[in-house]
């Protein structure tokens, strides 16, 4: 038997419609392609979970918001400079601004956070 340690894990959620529909992108670029390119380049791969994944959130200007979501997961070994999580946070902040989201939910290991533009 062989077991390989993949290191830490990170997971984030993006509204499904904003991943696949360019009309929600200020840059008019495909967010699915941008996410794919970033995750494969930075982490060497990823997993995307789709299906009956939804959430309810207290919105800034509205009582409760509902979204159907895509879940993206990566596993990684941190480099000596510990740059992978900050790179992911920066990418998600830019993505958040581009698709008009207030924030993006991110988990890194046991830590959960909201990333704002």
C-alpha cells in the first residue's frame, strides 16, 4: 500500500450561474475558464462539486439571500514563502469584484472566512 500526503486543503463557493454565464462577469470572460486556469496553475488541479448545493446568507441590503452554488476544492503543500493561500485570497477578491458578489466563502483547513473585493 502507498499513501501520499497532499498537505492542506481549501474550499470555496461560487454561485453556479455566475460561474457559467458570462453576463454576470464585468470583464465578459468565462469565470469557469478563469477559475480552471488559476487552480490548475497554482495548485496543480482541483475538484468541482455540483448538484443540489445551496445556501442561505444574510445579505448586506436584504434580509436573507439564497444561492445555488458550485464548490471548488484544492489540496496543496505550502511553499516556503507560504504564498498559496494569499494567492487564492487575492484571486477570489478579484473574482468577487468581477462577478458582483459582496464576498466569497473560503475554508482553509479548519479556518473559515469571507473574502471581500
